[in-house]
C-alpha cells in the first residue's frame, strides 16, 4: 500500500511539476497553450524544468535584444538542419519583428558562413597572428 | 613558343586577378594586408573572385547591421567548429562593436540552440500547425 | 544469348546474396521481416553485406553491453539529426531495456554535450596539459 | 565616485561569483584546480554558473551511471569533432573506469552510427510503421 | 501617390528580376519550370540572383565533369542530412549519367568517410609530417 | 602461471594481428610505413582489421575510379571539418592525379553545396514531386 501511495504521489508530483512549468510558459509568453516541444519534454520533469529555466534566462533581453537572439537561434538551427527548431524559431523571430528583408539577409549570411567555413577547412588556412592576439583568453581575475 | 607565351600570359593573368581582389579587400576594409584566408584562396582566382564578391555583398549594411551579421557568422562558425572562422569573425565582431557581455550572450544562445536542437530531434517533436501556417512558403508573384 | 544468360545469373546472384543477408538478420534478431533500412541497402549487395557484417560484429555484447551500445547509437543519431536512425535505434534501445528515465537522462547528456561542445569552440579553450598526458597515443607494440 | 565604487563592486561581484563556482567544482571533483574550460567561461559569470549547475545535475548518478554518461559525452564530442571536449571527457571516462577495450567498442559504435546515419540519409529510407508506433509521443498527463 | 507608385515599381522590379533568373534557369537546363528551391529563394531577388549565378558557374564543366560535380554535391548533402538537396541532386546526378552501381559506391565512400572521420577524431590522431609537407599552402605569387 | 602465459599469448596475438594488417597496407599501397591513423587504431586489433578491410574494399576501382573516390572522401572530410582526414585524403587525391584546378573546383562545389543545403533548410523547401518519383526506393527483388 505504501508503494502504491508513493507511486501515486510521484505521479502527482510529475503532473504538478509539469503544470507549474506550463503555467509559467503561458504567462511569460502570453499564449493559451504551450507548443509541442514542451509537451514532449514533459515526459521528464527535471529536463523540462531545467530547459525552460535556461531558455527563459538566455532569451531574455540583455546586451542583445530578443530579435537578435531569435535570429541567432534560427542561424544555428538552419546550420544543424533541425526542422522543428527552424519552424518554431523563425515564427518567434517574425513575432519579434523580423521582416522578410531581414530573413533574406539572415539566410544569406548563414549560407555564406557555411560555405566559407568549408573553404577555410579545405584550404587548411592557419590562423593569422593578429586573430590569436585579439582573443581575450581565460578570465582575468585579480 | 606560342605555348610558352600563352602560359606566361595565363600566369600574369592569375597574378593580376589576385592583385585586383587583394587591392579591393585592402581598400574596402582599410587594412595594410589581407588575412590568410584570401592568400590561400588565391590559388584559384575564380574561387577568390566569387567568394570575395559574395562576402562583400552579403556583409554590407542592409536590413541587418554589420555587427549583427558578424555575430551570426560567429554563431554558424562555432556550431560547425571551424577554428579559423571562429577566430577571424570573433575579431571582426569585436572590431564592429561586440562587447564581452554581448559575446557572452551570443555564446549562451548558440549553446542553448545546439542543446534544444538535439532535444527536438531526440523527442521527435512534430511541428505545430501554427508554425506551419506562419511559414511564407514560395514567393507570391503576380 | 551468352549475355542474356550471364545477365540472368547476375540477377539471380544479386537476389541470392540479398536473401542470405535477410535470412541472417531475421534469425539473429528473431524477427519475421527486416526493416526498411536493409530493404533499401539491398539495391547494392556488396554494401548490404558489408554493412550487416559490421553492424552485427560491432553491436554484439563485448566490453560494453548491448543496451549501452544502443544508447550510444541514439546519441550519435540525435546529434546528426538522422530521423530514421533516431526512430529505429530508440526502438532497439527500448527493446534492450531502456526505460523512460534512462531515455530522459540520455537526452539530457546529449543536449548538454552539444551545448558545451560549442562553448568550448566559441571560447577557443586550449587543451589542458593533464588531458594531453592522459591520452594513450599510438599503439605500444613490442 | 559613485560610478567608480559601483564599478568596483561589480568587479568584486564578478570575482566572487567565479570563486564560488570554482570552489564548488574543486570540492565536487576533489581536484586542486579547475580545468581550462571553466577558466574561459569565467569571463561571463552567469554563463559559468548556469553551465556548471547544468553539468553537475546532468552528470550525477541517476538512471544511468556516471561512466555511461561520460561515454555518451565522448560519443557526441567525437561526432561533433570538438577537440577540447574529446580530450577532457575521454580523460573523465577513463577516470570513471573506461578500459581500453571499452574505448575501442565505443569508437566502433560511434563510427558505425556515423556511417549508417549517412546510408539512411542517402537511400532516403522511410521510417517503418513499427518504429512510429513504438514512439511514446508527448507526455500522457491526467 | 509617389509612394504608391514607387512601391509598385519595386514590386515590378522584384517580379522582373525573378522572371529573368527563372527564364535563364529554364533555358540553361532545358526544363519547362524551375524546381521549388528557386521558387522559395525568389522571396529575396538578390539572394536568388547571387545563388543562381554561383550554381551556374560552379557546376559548369571544367577540370571536373558535371557528373562528378553532382556526385560531390550529393556526398555533401548526405553528410549534412539535407533532405531536399539529397533528393534534388541525386535526381540531377542520375540525369547526368549516374548508374545504380555508381550510386552504391558513392554511398559506400560517403559512409566510410563519415566513419573514419570520427575514428580520427576519437583517437586524436596527429597529422603525419608527410601530409603537412604535401600541402601547397598559400598561393605562390611572383 | 597459466594466466601469465595466456596474457602473453594474447599480447602476441594482438601484435600479430596488427603486423598482418600493417604488412597488407604497406604492400597494397607500396609504402615503407603506415600513416598515423593506422598506428592509433592498432590499439584495438578488431577495429583495425575491420576498418582496413572496409577501406580497402570501398576505395578499390569499381564503377567509380579511385581519384573520384578520393575527392568524395575529401568533400565529406571538409564538410565534417576533420583536420586529419582533410590532410591525408587531399594528399591521396593529389597522388591519384588531382590537379590544383581540380582541387579548386572540388572546393567550389563543396562550398556551394554547404551553402545551398542551408538555404533549402532555412526556406523550408518541400521536395518536388518529380524528385520523389525519380527515387528508386527499396530494392526490387523478384
């Protein structure tokens, strides 16, 4: 009976933890429902909680504004070929103000970077000394 | 003799084509010398000319400003793990105004996107209908 | 006539080679039919034979047990974004005993590794001497 | 003066936050110093804190033991070609008990998965219905 | 009115630029319609023009014949897992003369390269001096 | 004593198996020594044997000639950013007859494919029906 009860408690807890995250997503984004990504992650409450906490913190306005962050997200997703992420973050970027002209330039840079990344690989180009010098290296702590 | 002469002309032509591109890079960027990437591409003048023309056009200010474009370039290069491109475009981004705080947020978004791209893959998340609807599809031409 | 006959023999041979591999897959895995992957590879009998021989040898129990091997297969497929491989090897891993809790942790590690791989790239972190020293290097042969 | 003081406080805070994370890494891993990865991330205290919290939680023993988790980390890092991560997590895996025989089998699976991922892509293999059925889909919540 | 007129002119110009590229694609490839890739890129005339100009120049017969070029295109697309590109360039390669036997060998090399790329990563193999010496390095210009 | 002897036998066997592969590589390629890749794989004789058998079979002349195969190997390695593989297979390709002009075109195609792969991803281009129809699908067996 103890086992059965503890199992029920665990199940409830799973459900409660998911509900808390879903509620926060809906409130933060002002949407009536969460998108499929969160519904699938909800199979693992710990992963759901950690991922949402991370996304919420990382995508908040800071030194970079949210539109730039969404476009960077699209750039990575397009480079990795993640169909779901391209669809969802392109939609988010448009919602945040990305125009068709901005999308076109974003794609142009992503395409060009993917091309020249391979040219640099193939021609085995050594890093210029000035680039090495420009690198900040590890944190300078007193 | 004709062969020898045409060979020499071709060699000169190769050299002239490279010089024209190098001069344009130096003038456009106001730098005394081109970086290693261009010196290696110079082995193939057609590739050098096409790549420089593309980079020059794509990276020019437009709907997106040059700093945003450089950060997108860094995001792609970091995702692909291209050591040369990370070093050179991080330097360009700093030159264009990227602060350490902006770099930290750029890396945070790139890291998060690379993580969630794999979660979406692994959980096999289907694309939400609202994202499909938000997609502009092919060009609408009259 | 000779040509026609040799063509028929080649066709038969192709069919026989495929049948031999399919029979071995069915027997080894105790399944009534092979999955689509093998049916497509069957267009090239040499590729089919070599791939099956490799998979059979590599995935057999050894220093690592089959469940761990299947989870590593899933980790790679998720990182590469191969939809077919994610679906098939997740199914194999579940069959070999992967629970939902194990799947959640597998995804968490895969996501985290994909994130920190990019942070290490972007921050251009040099390899610590202790890691270099820990590397076994080439085989020590007498 | 206020500006100068607030600047100093911020600097101290940056330093304090880094020290707190470094101390926790050293204590958790029982090592005299942190490795280069953390020294570079320390340029951004928020990224450092979030990354360490994530790694600590994800790599802790759970449904999967730490050795399996380290080997999955290696599998991802090898697939992505992250030199730093391959060196550091191979060392961690050895420390956690990975033998040379286990490493050889790990590499064999990683190599095979990377090969068959591309065969599945190239032959455009459709997902078998049984694999679709085996997928748990979104969380089943009451 | 001026705004309305200039808007109409811009629209016409967009349409005209697309038509010019589409006409050139149809004529160059002797096809009645362009494929979806171009119809989507047509949302950004500058990207459309630059991409078509690049593809036309790069895929033309030169030191490598068109069939070899198409197979290299397939090899890259399969490695990146780009579903659209695999489908379209496999079709182009077949049109250019790729037989089923050639396709099988192409896939075998692509699979093998993706496997050994990871073995070289995982075993952290240092580059042999003879390979370093064989590299042409930057262009030798007089 | 039995243990000590069996250990010695195993060691000898390891050494013998490596020697047999190394001898075959030297004879097949007519080289005085094997390159570093094989010396590292030699830590695992089973992996060494299987990898060499695969490479030998796949890279042999067939429907595609060895030079084309080496260039496909380079295309994959450049796309994956495998430094060792780029260096070694570029050297092999040059040995097999790749001229600088061929290398330039190879790089141009690889760069272009990596660019357009991302454009197809980002614009979410659906596969044309004619490409679906052109796909051979699973093997047609009587």
